[in-house]
């Protein structure tokens, strides 16, 4: 547990890294990588490589092993520096306590010297030995969810993307009841419905008033209709991705409850498994689709994707920043959960939506929409209600028994 004075720093860093992660990814999506000098904006191509962005996310997760390694080195150094590590124990010369100490030493069943410090021998329980491979299951869910999310982010504004992710609580709730046999109270069901309504309003705002990437293009009716359909598809992809993310959460909770493994190591293992599966999938899709005439220059053209990432300075810099921010978001998010609560973490994540929306407006990535504000307000309120931050407005919605926490003790989020 971190000192109480350190908790505000952890909260602030979680909020900062979470906001930066979404904005860096959206910034990367907006970069032109082909036909950039063409006078016709329609012929210009932006960076659209969701599979490659999934791989860079897992690289950031693998970076959590650096944190684990630094903590292990520090712990070993602190242990060696401590006199107790060498079996030394200070002797109190107080005469009044001599007789009590003698009697305790005669009747004690434990050695007087401090026992040697136990070395970490790896996780136990369900994840012991080859059981660690079970973490590949949530990693695969992460691959599917993140790839769909990155594909959807091409088509919608960053704040709409973040708000649409609010559908996650609906799927987590349903899966927890079905697979983990959790109980939901009436006010929690009402909260889930409210979250869905908020998400629907946010998505509707993106469809009715789409944010075109070019002012001239927006003026053309056909282009506007195409942009509206694109925004609608983006919302559907992001909302559908939450099914895989919710499955990942439920699997992680199931595994963490049956093993003593540290949550940050779960992030590292998932990063390793996810990166390996993603790279294999990228190679197969490149050979099957990316090399064909129809797939050339598309999202499965691995050679073109790496060319775009390495040749354009803005793309590779944003890739590095995204890797750093996603690793930091996982680390600080888990630290907040451990030192405060999962409720605090979800509350902070809702605040992240507001900051992303404000920054997106300031950068000109989208325009102000009143319906979006209504959807945002409903999403935040019902998220707070679901997590117990605010009390149900009506007495008949208030449960008489203790509420069991629905979300995992240490859920792991990546975007």
C-alpha cells in the first residue's frame, strides 16, 4: 500500500496517462501517410493501421516488466541493506524486560533470529507452472477488442470513442451475473439501462452531426452522408469491442481470484502473449490479404504499415508516446485500485472522458453538440450510481442489504 500522501499523485498520473493515450492514438490516426501533396483531399490517405496499433499497445504492456524488474532490484537491495536480512536482531538492554524475554525464549517454538527472506517463486494456484498460459485467453480477447476499438477510432471523434466505451459496464454486469453468479440490485439494473441510453445519445450525436475532416468535404451532401454512415459504423465497432473487453475482465477476475500473482505481472504476461499472437496474425494476414491487389496499402499490408510508421516522424513519435502512456496507465490504474478502490478507478475514468472532450474541442477535432452533453451527463451520473458514488434518488431503489462489488478487484484496462 502506498502512503496516503502519494494517492493524489497516482490518481493524477492515471488521469493524465489515460487522456494522453486516447489523444495520442487519435492524433496518429489523423496523420497523412500517402498522397499528402494531392490537391484533392479525397485522395489523401491517413494512417489506418488498427492491427499495428494493437501490436504497439502490447509492446507498452510488455514494458510493465521493466517496472516489475526495477521493483525486484530495489527490494533485493533494500533486503541486503537491512540488518535483519543477515539474521541480526537488535537486543534491548532494558533490565525490566530481561525476565520476560528469558521466559519467552524458553517457551517459544520459533527461532530467535529473524527468518531468511523468502524469494518469489512465481504465481501459485491456477496460474502455477504452465497454468500461466491461461492468461493467453484474456490476451486474445484484448487483441479482438483493441483492434475493433482502433478501427472505430478512425471513424469517430476521440470523445465519442471514449463515451461509447461506457457500454463496457453493461457487458461486465451481464457477464458477471451469468458467469460469476453475482447479484445485481434494482438500482444497478436501472444504472445499466441509463448507461446504454447515454451511450446511444452520444452515438446519435455523432451520426446526426458528424465531424468531417475537411470543411469543403462537409459542404457536399453526399460526403456528409458518407461521413454519417462512417460515424455510425465507428460507434458500432467500439460498442461491440466492449463485449470482448468485458470477457477479458471476467476472465482476469476468475484467474486473479485463484492465484496470488501480482496484477501488474498479469499485464506483463498478457502483453507477451498478446504481442506474440498479434505478430503471428499480422504475418498470416499479410501473406493472405496484404500482398493481394485488393489488400495492398490496406490495414493488413504489414510492409506498408511499417513503412508508414518509420518514414513519418509524427507517426513513430506518437507510437512511442502511446506505448509509454499505455504502460503508465495500466501501472497507475492498478495502483489506484489497490490503494483506493475499483470504484475510484471507474470514477476517474469517467472524468477522463470529460478531459478528452474538452481537449478535442480545443484542438478543433470536433464541434460542440448539445446532445453529446446530455449523453455525457447521463453516462457519468449512471456510472456513479452503479458504483455507489451517489445514492439512488428513490427509496424503493435503495437496497436493504450490503452491496457486493461487481467490478473485479483489480480490473485491467488498456485504452
